[in-house]
């Protein structure tokens, strides 16, 4: 058998795919031999440090968060970040669903390429080693994965002094799922140096979708606990796709309960609930409030993801005829419904309003917190999520 350092990614993935369950993997000679290699893959932050990086705006901080749908429309992503009048001025960029050596996104190291094109420092934190090429049509694409990682990234035009990965409580086990992965949900925590030398703790996370609202609250609580290890007055910006769908997913029973709610609640009320998950249905917002984090004034109320009710991932859990009921109910809405899944939250920071601060050097004025919907490139959506933007007063 090859040594721990000689085994290739392809061989590592091929061996992992042989095991039907984590229990079988953990009991194997293979795991005893290569556990260190697997830990190193998933616990190492990858750094991309650039020369001559300068902020675009000096009077305030423009931050953008975006679930980029793996970076599959890479050209569209670059075009939006370079050309959009608001996005192009961002000096802090938080990304979810970032591929690193995945066939579906051209086997690019997405963080490295964006870092180079945008002239920003970049850090990438892997969450999963992907054991398939993805879902649906991704499986049929010619070619294979290379490094086969997916995770979270932060890009910054400010110096990044330190970064670490937090492993979150498991909400769903993908190793035993059709989209087979080895890993866990994470948060990427970075210490960013702001103008004047003040540190900002920047946190990017992607919470579990195939769990319950209580499960997401448990993951959020783990992040907040870990952030209590530093100075109490340290500014913190906590962002990500928190998957605040207000639904419990991952089992047949949860799917049936969700179906009942969808059929009994009016489409108008459902839309309100999905754009305001903080109003009782997602307890992670209670955890944030308890720890002194603010989020309401940091976000608008627009959906960040538009779901087609004609394509539902959990449809196999419920009777086939019920799918037609849902489609008929939502046909007046175009069989579409919007969800607010992506969020900013902060402590010891203040968001700016429209035109509140103007940067004298660049001429850029602050904008209100907002969702930038409908981004396309050459007729294709850039991502299945919209980016969100907030301008932040410089920490004092």
C-alpha cells in the first residue's frame, strides 16, 4: 500500500467510495493508515497572498456575501464582481459553495483565480472532499475531479493576519447520501486588519439544509461559543448562507410534515414566512440576539434564492400525486417562491445607510444594505443565489 503522502487524490477518493457507511470506514485499515491525510486535507486553510493590494474604498468597508453555486458560471461571476457598480467596490468578499478542483467548475481553484483576477488576498477553507462529480447533469459531464474539494472562502483587500476552521456539529451525514462526501459543515474565521490597525473578526459559514431549524440553531450556537474566546469588544462580522428555509428536511417524516404545511398555509403567508425566518421559525436568530449580535438593520427583506416548486429535492419522500397539488397551488405565482437564506450579522459594528458616507479618494458613497437580484451573464444566471451587500462604518 502507498504511504500516506504518496497516495493521489484519485486513489484516495476511489478508496473512500468503497465504504458504504462511516462506521465501515472508521473500522478499516485504510482509515487507520490515511486518517492523518484526510484531516490535513480538511483542516488546512489555503492562503493566496497578493502584492500591492489596496482597498478600493477607505472611508468605510463594503462587504459582499455570495453563495456562488460552486463557481460553475465562473466567467459570469468574474464579470459581476468586476463590472457591477456596487459589487466591484467590495473590499471584503465572503463566498459559499466554493469549488477547488471540481470537474463541474472546470477543475479551477476558484479562490486562487478570483484572488488573482480581483487583486485580493484569498483564503479557502475546505468543508468536504467530494466523492462524486455532483448532482444531476454534473454527473454526466466529461472529465473527472482533481482535488475534489468544496468549502468557504474570504477575499480581502485588507491584510488577513490569521485564519482558522471551525468544525460544526453534524446535521446530516453526506457520506451515506447519493451525493457522497467526506467532511462536515464549517465556519472560516479570519482576523482582518482594518484601517488604523483595528482588527475585525470576519466569519463565513454555510449551515446545513438537510436538518431542522433547531439543528441550524445548534450549529450557530457552536460558532458563537467559539467566537467568545477573544476580546469581548472585538468587532465581528458573521455572514453566510444559513439555509434559513424554516423547514425541517432530511427524512420522510419531515418531508411529510413540510408538505402538510405547504398545502395548508396560503401562498401569500408562506412567502412572508420564508422572507422573515427570524420571526419565530428559525431559532438561530434567538441565539444571535442572546449574544448581542444585530442582523435586522444589516439586511433587507428580499429573497436571496428563488425556488421552483416544480423541482423539489425531497419529492421522493412524499406521494407522487401530492406534487401536482403543490404545483397547482403555486401556479399563480409562476411556480416560484422566494426564500431569505443569506445573511449578515454583526457585533460592535454599525451598518451605513444610503449616502451616509462618501469616500473622498474614490468618490464612492455608501449604499443601504441590499440584495442584488437577477444577475445573468450571456443569458445564464450567475448563481442560484443573489449576492447581498452591506457598507460598514470603520471600527473605532
